[in-house]
């Protein structure tokens, strides 16, 4: 058998050098295996120390790490220190963290991954150790780590949670420039959100302007957040909001559905329904199809301003666009019909809603009941209230208030009194004004005993009658003594009721 030349060369090399060309103990796979074994040993040590922590003095987990890797003739890895720091933070062994950081800085030679230090910065922030988080951020370069916007944003998110932390932000931003960290749009977004949260929108706008002046591109999320925050300000005017929106558009910002909705909501809330209609039309010009929420808000706005013909056009338009009105849309439209005293169309709308699969709610019925009572159609309102009950919609205190006010205004005091008894039987809380109106009405029709009976119920419910009630009760001389005796009896009964 002829041996190959390569085999002969290898044998000659071994005879000459008397050793293997590559030691198996220095192979890469063996090095990785040793690190894995050391890591496994460290995890076992951490588990055992955690179990024994209550019965003995807490041991130094850092020494366990060093020992585990030295046993396997291997250098500690960044992953091992990450595990160590996570274990210390999760088990609240915070007094060992400075020892670990000093060891990382002065003993180890590897480049510490930034995510390990960022994790610790976040932990300090959650523990309300703001100063320690800041000091660790400044110390990052000492760990042979190049700080980036990642660690900066982690620190900023910690600082922006409190007013005390926000005061340190300018100092951090100046120091970050010295450290060679360049702010990104994510940093500006974080700062903007924090400042808007504490209602300092003016400062947020200044930061946005600085961002633009520094050459950053217009960030859609920041623009949306600023526009929303401006719209939520109590003292802002229409000119301010629309001017700011125009400024953003000049910078290249294209408002979306949510942005237009915020502007429309602001205008409707401020009683500027026709301006809201203009914004809705601008949406369509920009190629954005308004949703049913936008139409509903504008519908409420134009109805509140009395432009009922515009409301009809809007309602027809949303149907043409294929949008399905919800109960809020129908309620806005029914409110417009009631304000126009078109009660027949309003009641007819209930049937139309049911046919289209949109069930009327309590607000729908309350709007119609109030309109019927104002027009003096109490019997029709009573029938509508019965229809509510048949459909499983129970009357609220607002419903009873509308019906009681309508009955007293129409001179139907007995019916109003029956409704009030129903309110008390159901345990609802009636206002003092409702009692006063009915008691005065009962006195006017000469039903003093019924009025005093209702007065007694007021005392038991801890509802104080108004001055007007006593004036009416004492205005008739023939009932003065009776009213005084009843009043004294009510006071005694109420005191006994309180002490029992």
C-alpha cells in the first residue's frame, strides 16, 4: 500500500516539532463549550444563592461569576455580566451593582454592550434613582462603550416621567453633544410627548422649531401630537389652531384622518360649526374620505349654530358616500328635527332607525320626550315613554325630570306627583327643585295634605325644601298652624331617623 505524500509530510512535521500543529484545547468550539459550561454553572450558583438568601448572608454573585469562568479556563463574557446585572436587579441586591460596574470598568477588557448599561439606566429610573441613572449615562465611555442615541433615549424616557427629571433634560442634552451623541427624531418625539403631557405646549412647539432649524425632516407623529395638544388647550383660539395647521402644511405635513378629526372636534366644541364644515370640505379636497365620526361632529356643530339646511345636506351626503350612520349620528339629526319642532319627522326617524338595524337609545327618546313636553303634547310623550318600556329601555332620572317638568308646566300636577312617587319607589335621587315644583303645584290646587305628605318624604330622603315651599305653605292662614305642627313633627321624625 502506497502512502500519500500529504501523510508523509504530516509525519515529518510531527517528528521535527514533536507536537500537534493545532492544540485541541485552543480550538474555537472548545472555547465556546467552556463558556457555555461556565454560564450554566453561574446560573446554578445564582439559583442556589437565591434559595439560601433568607437563611444566610447574601453571597457575592460577582465572585461566583469569576470563579465559574476560571474553573473552565475561560474569560467572562458580556452575556454573563448581563445575566448578573439582571439577577441583581430582579432580586433587589442593589448594593452589589457598584461592585459589578467597577469590575466591568477596571478589570474586564471587552467592549461592554450598550444594551446592558441601558437596562441598568432604565432600572434606576423605575426605582426613582434619577441621579444614579444620570451618573451611569455619563460613565458609559469608561466601559469601552460608544454611547448612542439608544442610551440617551433610555435616559430621557426616565427623566420625562416627573417634573424633577424634566429639569435635568437641558443639562443632559448639552452633555450628550460633548459625548458625541446626535439627537434623532425619536429623541425629539420623546421630549415632545413628555412636554405635551404636562400641558406645556408652547415649549413643545419651540422644540419642534429647533428640530426643523437643525435640518431634521418633518416627523408626522410629532406634528400630529403637537396639533392634538394645541387643540386640547382651553385658552387657544380658532386663529391659533388654523394658523398652526397652516404652518405645518407649509413644512410638508399632510394631515390624516385623526388630525382633521381633532381640529373638527375643537371647532365644534367652541361653537364654530360652519368652520368645522369648511375643514370637512378641505378633507375631501385633500383626498381623504371623512368617516361617520367626522360627519357626526360637523352635524352637531351646524345644528347647534342653527344651520338646519346644511344638516340635511350633510346627512344626505354621508348616505351617498356609503357611510352607515350610527346611533350618535341619528341622535344629532333627531336633535336638529326637535329644534325645528318637526316632531312628526323625529318620531318617524325612530322607525327608520330600527328598519336600518340601528336601535334608538335612551338619549334618542329623551330628546323627543323633551321636545314633546315643551310643545305641550304630554299625552303623546306619555305614549312614547310607554313605548320605551316595551322595547326594554328603562327611563333614567333625566327622563323622569323631563316628564315631571312637562306635566307641571301643563298643570297636570297629579300626574307629576305620580311620576315622582315612581322615582322614589325605584330609589332614584330626585333634585330638590323637582319636589319644590310639585309641592307648590299641589298647594295651588288646594291639596295641602298631599303636599305635606310629599314634604315628609323629602325629609326622609335628606332633601331640603326651598324657601319657596315654606312661603307657599304658610301663605294660607287657615293652614298656618297645621303647617307649623307638621314641620315640627317632620324635624323630630328626621332626627329620630338619623339617630336610629
